[in-house]
C-alpha cells in the first residue's frame, strides 16, 4: 500500500499526486499539516505524529510504501521511485 503525507495546496505534493494518477495506482492520502517551512500549522495531530515518527524530517510530501518497506521524502525522489517501481 502507498501512503502519501501531503497538502492539497502544495505544488510538490501535486506533482506526486499527478504521477500516482498517471501511473494508475491506488494510494491513501494523509493531510498532516499545511505546506510551508518546518513547523507549519498542524491540521491533524495524530497524522502529523505518525509522519514524524516514520520520517526523520517534518516535510511534505512524504511517501510510505508499506509493501516494499520504503519511505521517501522530496517530490523528485518520490516521482523517480514511483516511475521505477510502479510504471
């Protein structure tokens, strides 16, 4: 399963969502906080805590691939990963 921690108004999250749509894979979206610098407004405390527990950074977008036990940050790295493993 793919889980994307993101924000709707974040252009980098949008790039990842577009790639997921283009590839045609199913995924779950989590909206932990607003985009911006670290420490942006937290929208969902529980989701934010889960993201920071899984990631060494407090940044979005952040992808979790539970099937491959991989986690990735940074939109370019996520897009490359998705295209390599799911396209």
